[in-house]
């Protein structure tokens, strides 16, 4: 099975911004001070022995979208590993289809507005018997 994804990666570029040593220092003139938090800039407020980060809504949505994507991909990889194990045990049409469905679900699942949808995957559903001995078709996920 051949799997390929083509497309640029997007990175979240957050940078440390202004630091307010107390809540009071932020509160006085907050409207003006918060305008310093442009896209990608994270402010810090120190209250007693704790630090709090302040960021814009669009930056928060990007971070939240990444966290959801990481969880979704982790869940998808677990399903993919099990589907690959089934395919290794029993190479038939149903196990190949299960593996293909698992791959498509990960690739085509919706994402939050932080990025565009995943690129279309190209799958090669070649039977294992048709693969050459040079092809790496082992699914030993313990390594």
C-alpha cells in the first residue's frame, strides 16, 4: 500500500509579548495595553506566584484546533494500527477495505477553521501476494 500526502505545513507562530507584573498594572489602561496583543503575540500577567497568558481569540482558536487535531490523529492512528494488524493476519478484500476506510477517515475528517482540509490521499490497494519481496509490508508496531 502506498500513501502520499502533498501540501505545505502551516505552523503556529506565537511570540512572547508584553509582561504585566500585576493585574493592576494591566487593569489601568487595559484597552490601550491589550491593543499590543496583535496576531501571534501572547501577553503575560503575573498575579502573586502565578502567570497567566492572554491571547487573541483567533490565536486561541488555532491552538484549540491543533489540540483537537492531535487528539483526532492519535485516535485515528490507533484505529489504523488495529486495521493494519487485521490486514496482516487475514489478507482479504474486507481487511484491505477496512484499512483503506481507516486511512480515508483520518485524511478526510473535518478540521477546525485554523487550517484548510487535509490533502487528498492516493491509495494503492495492491494485494500482498502481488508485492515484491523488496516491499516493506511488515506491521510490527512494537519497534
